[in-house]
C-alpha cells in the first residue's frame, strides 16, 4: 500500500485513499450517463446499440486507466459528447457517409494525435497559449458544465426562437428534486462534509426510486413512472458487429477532407482546453501556468481515440465531468484508476448505473461549474486585447454548447486583437499556428 501511495504521489499532492476513492466514484457517477447516451446517439448513424454500449465502456475504461497509471492525473477519458452527435447527425445523416467511414476518419485522427504528441508538438502548442486564454478555458468549461447541469436537471429548458432558453416546470417533482439536490450539496460543502456531491447524487437517486419519479433513461412513454430493470446484472452484448469495422480507405478520399479536418481540430482543441481548464482548477499547473508533462495525458487521449475507433466508437478524450471528482477530493491518478474500474464493472451492471437520473447528477455539475469560474478574477479587464478573446472563448463555449467552437473562436480573435492594439510581439509562434488551424476549421466546418 505504501508503494502505491509513493507511485501516485499521495503525500506530495496532499491526498489519501479515502479522498481518491470518493473522487473516482464521483467522477464516474457524474459521467455514467455516457454508457447509455453515447450509443443512443450513435444508433441514429446505424451503429447497433448493444455493441456500441460495450465499445463505449471499454474505451472509457482503457483510456481512464491509462490516464491514471501512466499520466497519473485524476482525469477520466470517454467518447466525447458533441462529437458523437456531429458524426451521427452531420457526417452520416446530412453528408451521407457511412459510420464505418466516419470511424476510419477518427482512427486516422487518433494516429495523427499520437505522432504529434510523441514529437511534443501538441505540448508545445499548449504551452504557447497565453495565461488569459488558459483562464478562459477554465471559466468557459465551468459555465458550460453549469449550463449542462441546469439543462439536464430540467431547471432550464430549450425555448423558442424568441427565447432560446427558459425556466423549467418547477411543478415537476424531478425539477424540485434537482433544486433540492443543489441546495443540499451546497449546504454540505459549506459544512465541509466529505463526499458532499456523491452523497447528494445518491440521495436524490434514492428519493426518486422511493417516490417512483421518472428516470428518463429507463422510462417508456409514461413520464410519471419509473421502470426498474428486471435484472441488474447481465452479460455484455457481443462487440463483433462494430469491432474493427472502420473504413480507412473511404476516409482517405478528398471528399472526406472537411470531415477529417473538423474531427481533428475539434478533438485537438477540446482535449487541450479540458486538460488545461481542469488542471487550473485542481492546482496542477506550475508557476508558469503550464501542466508538467502535459504530453502524457495528451498521449492517453490520443491512444484512447485510436482504441475507440478500433472498438467501434467515436473520438475519446478527457471529460469535463472529471471536475466533479476533483472537487470531491481526487488529485492523483489513483482517482482515475477507481473510475476506470467502475467503468469495467459497468459492462455487467449497466442497468444498475443507468438508474441514476440526470436530475440527480445535474446539481453536482452546477456546483462544479460555479466553483470553476473563480479564475475570472485574474483576467486583465482593463486590457481589451486580453479581455476580448477571453470573452469570445467563454461565451462561445457556453452558448454554442461546444467547447471546440469556443476555443477556436478565441484562437482566431486573440492574435487579431493583439495586432490591432500594437502588441504583436506578444503573439507566440504557437498562437499563429493555432490561429491558422482555427481559420481552416471555420472554413471547412460543415455548418
């Protein structure tokens, strides 16, 4: 046990087994929805649900375990939300490509990430980002998480063209439970009770089961009833229908160039922003505002993307829900190992984990989002050449519901603002390269 503590640097990070286990469990519970939601989205592209669910779980477990043991960071890896929808609804439904060709593009993107990481090009680019933009990543991810939590909980809902969002139905028991969960977690955190978010999530889930309040993942057409699965333990479906089914030749065609570029840039900036934002909140950045050995977690996400394409799922990377585990106390890679183990268990207990409803974990995401906006105090509000790109990044991340769009928007605006303000010498070569990538992204993105 002492050797494990030394390997994961418990003493250096000021952590212990209890904090790490609670952190790992909290991260898993706040992102367990990916087990059901990712294959449900990809089902629209023609990928069979059962095998897709297995591919999702195996990819998440593999990537997160690698992150914990090799990179020693408390970050979970799983197939990205948003990019799965891009593949299902844009690449397959709108552009007419097959899901096999889409997986081929993801596989090629993963290989490119791996090469760029090994040659330290990705870490060089990450370290060339200004301090202000790194703050924007943390704050933007925080507001994005809060927005997700509010929407998942039902506290806000999609509105109409005149009012894009509006308050949810506060007469619904599920929404009231979400509000209760938020208040209870906040109260316990004020009282410094360990595992506040985990207790809050499980508490709301328990009340929902007792009161038979709807669980969206498990209900049928009747929103007022909860459907408890007949069996909590089952053997996983076969992976054969999706395993090694990617079409690399089709992905190499010129007509697929815009898709490969979009997938590449979205994953590139999503991972970079997520790693920096989470590390900023966890206090893992050094005195220069850089994440030591950042190439290690970047290599983990690159290999997870390659593995995910082989298994039969979409682009994988560091998940912003890892922030919940960090807030719960997780600081080392051991927290990620716990999360990876729970994902592996989910292969056999997926009906059990699917019981946790969005209005149970949504309040935790809102709380985490609230805590992550703290670095905004360090933004130079009196320097518009810094403020404008920071603001652009934050609002686009949140209001486009896409971290990649926000980051690329910020990368485009940053050098432009520095040039017009006469501060061109502050623009690093890496910032210019990110500017070029981002401009290409907006030109070729299949809006």
